[in-house]
C-alpha cells in the first residue's frame, strides 16, 4: 500500500507541475478575471510547494492532498476560462 501511495503522490505532483507549466492566463491584464487567474495560479503554486514540503517530511498523505487540491484550482480555472490550456491529453478535464 505504501508503494501505491508513493506512486500516486509522484504522479499528482507531476500532474500539478505540468498543469502550471501548460496553463496561460486568458483574460486581459488589469481586469478582475485576470486578477482571479493570478490568485488561482498562486494557490496552485502554494499547494505544489506545500506538497513538496510534506513529501520531504515523509508525510505522503498530506503531500498527495496538497497536490490534488492544487490541481483542482488549476482545473477549475481552466473550466471557468481564466486559463488557456491544452484540450487534448491528461492535464485538464475541459
């Protein structure tokens, strides 16, 4: 079971990191939606950092939760249209 948790944690960390790299802010700078996109991106980046901290502490449960929450922020932003994202592949559910 520990190996499954470790593999899933690694997979979700990669997923979040790739999603952050692939997404681009869609709204025009200076608009409220642009500001929202910045906040969503910041939340996802914070969860990525938190997850890496938890992994360094051998707390895989909280690391996986952090990576999952971070990806949720990115995926929600993609669904709302505040991020331009690839529509093919495994990164987003749009």
